[in-house]
C-alpha cells in the first residue's frame, strides 16, 4: 500500500541540537550527501530499492525538541516511511540519552562554555558500512578539506542523483559501484594508488558479503579494532574512526588524529600531549565524544553552528 506521507515525528531525548549534530556529521558545508539548510537537514537514502529524499526539522527547541521527518516523493509505503525514520534516527543518534555526555563535558572547567554552546549535540554516524570506509580512507594523511574534495569527486563519479528543486541531491556510491570500478578511475578522483586499491578491495569484500555491519557490531571494541586492522589500508586511526563514526562506539578515540587533537589542545588550553592524553582518559568510555568536540569547536568558531540558547 502506498500513502501520501505526512511528516513523521521522531522521538528523542532532550536536549537535542540538530544543527550542531548535522554540522559535525558534515565536517564541512561542502559535503554533498549531508546537507544543512537551516532549519532543515536533508539526505537521499535508498529504501527498498527506491531513492527517497528525507528532510529533518526540529520544530521545537534545543531543550524541548519536536523532531519531524518529511519525505520526497510523498507517496511512499508505510514500511518505507518506517525504514526511512529508522535511518534518520540512526544517523542523528536520536536514541542516545545525552545527559551523561553533557554532564561529563560540563564537568571540565575549560570545556564548560563550549559544552553549553553545543548542548544537545549528538555523535552522528554513517548509515552504511561502505560509506563509513569511504569517509575514512580518502582522509588518511590529508587535511579535512583535501579529503572532502576527494570524497566529493567519488560521489560525483559513482553516486546517483535525486533532482530536488532543480538541484542535484546525491546518493552515496554503493560498494558494488566501487568494486566494479578501475583503479585508474579511482585515482582520477584524487586517490593515491594505495588508497584506490584499498578502497576497491574493501568494496569487493562488502559487496560479496564477506564483511557485514553486524559482524562488527557483535564484537567488543577491542576485537572490532583487531578485525578492522586486518583489512587492507586500515591502521589504528582508520579502524577507530570506522568504529566511532560508523558504529557509534564512543569508547574509542582515533589515535594520532592531528586535527582533532590540535582543536582540543587549543580549546582546553593544554600545554602538552600528555595533558591531552589525560583528558581523553578522564572521559573513559565516552572518550570518542571528545573527537566531535574537536570538530564542533572549530565549526562554532567559524560561525557554522549557532550556540544553544
């Protein structure tokens, strides 16, 4: 049965800062997949073989959220509506109770002001296993801007397009599309030979079903790190980032992430790497949340996140 879908209410805990959550998901506004146009977040997803544009809006406030999900096309089945809602909730970590994270952050005197400004920011995650890897490998040993430029080329070359108000809204490339590509084509998108081979190899592994998301979900974080590092081109930093941004494992912090470490060092007024290590360790099982603070603090300073009232 196909119905005209009305906006669907997505349940979440309070507080919820939609803009901050989407911005740290994007990393930069140039992101072609996750689009923020205040007050809406939008992305194209595939549900049951059909491309659907989802749009999320908080009609309430940070402290009293009223999160609504709308769809294009509007005529979709109830099952597709439910699945699209599940995907949106997973991306935005709507099921996560942010109270403990907020308390931990506000307990750090040097972080408290920023924690209040980012009140309700969730640790977002990618909804697809291959998309996660494709948002990690191109960024290895590159600046954030350079990594996004490479990923954008991959999206334009291998992604599908949904037309929205005369504009192109992209769907992230599938593992199958990259698995069937040539290394030379991947290199033309800006990947090095090593990264192109690694990305295509992982795409093959996922496309043929040898690596599935639930295989990783079933493992402890330490076991999952070991499993991921058996894959070509995946070292400790990449494995931790896959777990953090793809599986929501907040007990891992990507080691040697110079961007996040620099941002946190400046934000907290730290004087040494040892001080940063102690800070990360104080957050214990929530240490990964600090990674998002590293990104968000820069976006806040750039005026890309509106402080929570």
